[in-house]
């Protein structure tokens, strides 16, 4: 199969890495890719929101399967465009991607189908949102309805902070049109887990769970980031919880989407919080997570291309999907200054040393240096690498990941020391 992966982060490098092991693969392109994907296939310099450019590339290369990593091209309708041309594509249609692209859409769907979620109110004008807050007591979560690159969630301790957050969205328009509609949500607490189901519109794979760390600093302090680390699968996750999430969350959503005429294909990602009253859905995403994919791909036993093609073609019922029972931990190395301003262009050394057993390095913001493939890659973004280790427990996987990380360096590199540490595994994500 000739395959085109859309995206340029660690998620896409780990997809490319796992797909490269498939005997079904004949050619691989990645748009736009990074220095890591350049070693596995051919990078195409097309941005992931350039839908016309991507459609043209898929046609020109006679790609058999397009795999879409990030949410933006999904929300822009890339899948619909490719499907119209008869090109198989892994990912949801524009209508199905609404599950991530509009928080209000997802919450209404959950309410109608009885899927557990926080209590919520949706507002399209600021006065009504502020009026609502006047009678509100205690903490509240304010969310921009649309896609805001992971920044549109404001956790507020009281209604004054809530009002400021509403104004930030609706009159200051800090998130552009994504904040023209806001959602006020009940403030929940508890450990968080990201759960992934591969879907073909009707059927779904066995679930796989991972946790990510969003805060910049050890102990879950500092600002939110795109993700500083991850591990899979969490110790608290078991067959019983998986069955519960499948029956009460994933299947009802799949069925409701199909009934609405927008069957869900691709990965359905449920961001869950384990509250005193059981699991509640904080968000759905229409794609795999980053940096969760970097610890989930190594767990995939089944052929990745058979799996993704089956999702695209509605054949998942005929496909065996199996996850390994090992553990993986991923530590993200970032540029000093991230998530605010940072410098790039620094050489990364230690990537081609003798690698310890069961370790992988997935690239995010990297590019080939001046020497091309023969020189050292250089940093090109905030999140630079995800260093992954595997083992029979989170502990041993964590040791391997940090052992490999010690071999790698670039100027101003930063990383968290506590990814997968016992003390904060369960509650790793409680602080967001
Ligand atoms: P989201 O982008 O919806 O995943 O939200 C980002 C983070 O905000 C989540 O990972 C949670 O830590 C936190 N969060 C979102 N919704 C809520 C909520 N209703 N109550 C408490 N925390 C939340
Ligand atoms: N790791 C969170 C996300 O991919 O949205």
C-alpha cells in the first residue's frame, strides 16, 4: 500500500514508525513531516491545513490510504474531499469531526444519548453568559466552543474569574471565532485518562488507554502545554473499566452519530475524568492524542494498515485488533521558553548512538540540518522530541525512557523529571 500521513508532530512520527513495520507498506509520504519521518519516507512540504494541496498530493501519488493526524484538516473537510474522489482515508468526515470542533455539539450529543458529562450551559451572547454567572456559586469552567489549539479551556475558581474568562472569549475574542460561543461547565475533579477507540462507522476496536501530562513543570505546576509526557496503559485501567467505557460512552456515541447521518470513522478519543460519580467525559477529540500516540503505537500488535483501512472501508467487524499488555512511558523534550517564546535551530546530538533496548525517539519540532540527512537534525519547534521506553511495568519503562533521554542533548533543552513516577501516576492529570 502507498500511504500518505498528514501532520508533522510526534504523533505522526510514531504512526510512520509503526506503519513502516507493516509488510503491506510499499511507499510512505508524510506532509509535512519532520527530521524523524524523513528517515522513514518522503516528506512533502504541504501544511496540514492546506486541503487543496493535500488532495492534489494524494491524487498525484496515487495514494491507497491517507491517514490524518491533526484535527484542523478534519474540521476543514479533508476526508470528505478525498472520499468524493474514491481515495481511502482514515479519519472522520467534517460532520463527524464536529465532536471535537464544537464543544456544544459534543455536549448536546452526550445529553441526548445519556453519556455522562459535566452539567453545562451554552451561550451565544455575552450578556446571558454573565447573567448566568451572577447566580452561580463556586468554581466554573469556561470553554470556547470551537477549535482553539488546546488553549480554549479556562478553569475558574469563582464567578468573578468566570466572568473575566467569558469576556476574554466573547468581547476580547482571545480565541477568535472559536470563542463566539462559550460553554460554562460544572468544575469536576479526579484523575484523567485518554481512551481511544478505532471506529469504522458502526464497529469499534478494543479500547486502549493512556495518560498525558499537560503542565510544564514537575508536580503539575506551571502553564499548560501541548503535552510534556505520557504513559500507557495506566495501572488503574482494567477490563471492567474498559467494558464500562465502551458500553456507556463509546457505543452510544457511535450509534448516535450513525443515526444523525454522520457515521464516525477514525479514532474516537474520549478525555475522561474519574469522578466520585464514575467516569465523565470532559471532551471528545476526533483524532489520536499527542503525546499519547507515542506510547500507544508500540502497544499495537495488529497490522496498522489493515486496521486503518478497515476503519476507512467499514470492515472492522472482520478485523482482529490486539493491544500488548506491556507498559510504555514517553518523556517530551521541549525548547527552553516553551510554551511561550523560544529559540530554534539548535543541533540535536545523541540520536544515533547505540540505543538501549526497547527505547524509541519520536520527533516533533525538528528538521534536517544544513547537512541534510548526513548532518545533525536541528530543533524547529516548542515540543522537540518524545523519548519512549518500554517495560513490563510503568517503573521499568520509565527507567528506560530516562536512560535514553540522558544520551540526547540540544541547547536549552527542558523536560519533566516525574513522567510516570508512582507518586503522581493516578492523579497525573488531575491538575490538567
Ligand atoms: P479539554 O481541552 O477539554 O481537554 O480541557 C483541558 C483540561 O482542562 C482537561 O484535561 C482538564 O484537566 C480540564 N478540564 C476540562 N473540563 C473540565 C471540567 N469540566 N472540570 C474540571 N476540569 C476540566
Ligand atoms: N494530549 C492531548 C491531545 O492530544 O489533545
